[in-house]
């Protein structure tokens, strides 16, 4: 498939292209917030990696005792006290610790954090995909409203022209007042429809502006797609779509939870080494009684032998959570496939309706021309002429609305199969 073509095309200063709207979404506040959360998860993953490295701690303590430490010796008739330390005690240590074996707990926690970061990254991409879907729907609705306004304005022009002719006939006594008022009322009705459509467009533009973080005054909608192959897109959706891959990453997180729970069955082994000195002054050169150098090298082993079967139940809970996630993933895939099936059916229906609507426009145009001629020759009433104008406007608006819906449906199908598919298959090319 060819790559997505982003072309720089001349447009009216107040119109934003579909391509530019999507670019705005990439830098929207919602996306910025999501990327910041993703970065936070990344930092947590890097933090988890640090657990597999040795730790180095520096400690210093200073204590002044109330009394000098002494020991009592009973060597004769009276007990004898001897000093065993000083009132001032200072200790300094540089300690290195390293976990030799933790029952794979550290490895599992690192892998879990890595998959959580992967999941967060995919969620950001899926958020972008859903924003693209929403923006596509809004852009298509705005485009349809634009064309509806054009159709209504043409109807208004035709009605005003008919009103002018009716006024002439009325002035010459060839048209009853009711017919003149009928056409005038139709003109006011179309004006009200234009106002209503303009209000709808403004509301849609406000919503799109809030979503993108930019003031959008009009949408220049264009685009087409590569041929839609249902089987191929379903395969791509089930293997590449961001939300599905995020759920698969969540499943891997559950697997690491099981490894973490099983790590409790193993002993933990650690090693430590320290450079440690003490004294009764800041020089840490001893106190004349205890050794000044208390450096050491050691190892530790800890193994829980019984904890009331808590570990067993924790492992079983983690296993069931993974099984639940796997079941949910399967159900979600089935739902995605069903939604794509329905989307293709809807696209086929829209194409059939568009063909019918185009034929309807041709018929309404011919009927309007016929009715206009008959009206001028006083063979048709003003009501017939008004209805022919309104019917033609409605048919034209229907065609434009269906074209916008087909654009939306094609773009949505590509987006339903994943961002990568959309970028590969949907080209920003002007009709």
C-alpha cells in the first residue's frame, strides 16, 4: 500500500483542511496530557530496572550519651565499674548491597514495568485513533451542513426569483394574493432553515475547535482511500489495532504478576560489604576501647517456609486474573470484527442511497424547470412551484450529506483497522 500523502494545497484563509485538523489533534491538550502520563510510566519502568543493580549507601551518626558506658565486675568484696565506651560516639559507613537471587521477583517486576510502559504507549496511540474518529465525524457533519447551506441558499435565490415574477403577475392582476403570500412565506421558511443550519454548523465548529485547541471557522473536506478489502482490514485490525495490542500488553502484565507471586516459593540471597569506622571524634579513629575499623563483608539468606497458604492463594488469584483478561481480549476481538462487518454493510448501503439520491436530484431539477415554466404561463400554482424548489433543495442536500457520510465511513473503516492502516490506506487527495 502506498504511504499517506499529506499535500500542501491552497485553501481559503478561513478553511482548515482535514489533514491540518488531524495535525492539530496530535498537539492537542488531551494528547499532551496522555503523553505526559506515558512518560511517567516510562520513568517507573526505568525505576524498576534499578532494582537489579547494587545499592550504595552512605551513613553517618553522632550520639552523645548521658552517662559514660560502664561494666560492673564482681571480683572481690565490692563490685568494680570499668568504662566500656565514651559519651561521644560517631559512626560512618559506606555500604554496598546486591541482591544475588530473589526468586525471579526482580526480573518479573522489571518485565512487568516494561509491559506497563508498552501498554501506556499503545493507549496514547489508541487515544489518538479515537480522536481522529471523532474529528472525522465532526468534519463530515460540518461539510454536510455546509452543502446543506449551499442548497438552501440556491433554493432561497430560486424562491426570490419566483417571488419577483409572482409580484409582477400579482401587480397585473394575474395572480391571486394567496399565491403571492404562499411564495413569500416559503422564502421566510427557507431563511429560517438557513439560520438553523448556520447555528448547527457553528455548534459543530465550536466542538471541533475545543477538541483541537485551535479556532476552526470552516472545514475544507477532501480525501479518498485505497480500495477497501474487508478480509485484509479485519486481519490488520485484530493484529495491529492499538487498543487490542494494549489489551495484549495488559495480558503480559498479568503473566508477570504470576511470576511475582511464584517468587515467594524461592529463597532470597543477598550480599553486602561496608567500609565502616567509629570513634569518639569526627576523625573516626576509635575511642580507645572499641575497634575504630568495623568494616565487613557478608551474605544473607531468607526463605519463608510457611505462611498459612497465602502464597498459594495469591498465585491462584493472579492466574484467574490472567484467564479473565484473556477471555475479555477474545470477546473484544470478536466485537471489533463485528463492528467492522457492520461498517462495511453501512458503507454499501450509503453508496446505494447516494446513487438513488443522484437520480432523484436529476428528476427534481427537471420537475422544477417544468413547474417554473408552467407557473410563468399560469399553468401551475405558486404552491407547486414552492414545493418543487423545496424538494430540489432537499434532494441536493441529501446528495451532499451522503457524500460526507461516505467520506466519514471510509475514513472510519481505515481507523477501525488501526492508525497504521489509516496512514497507509487513506490519502489526503482532493476530489
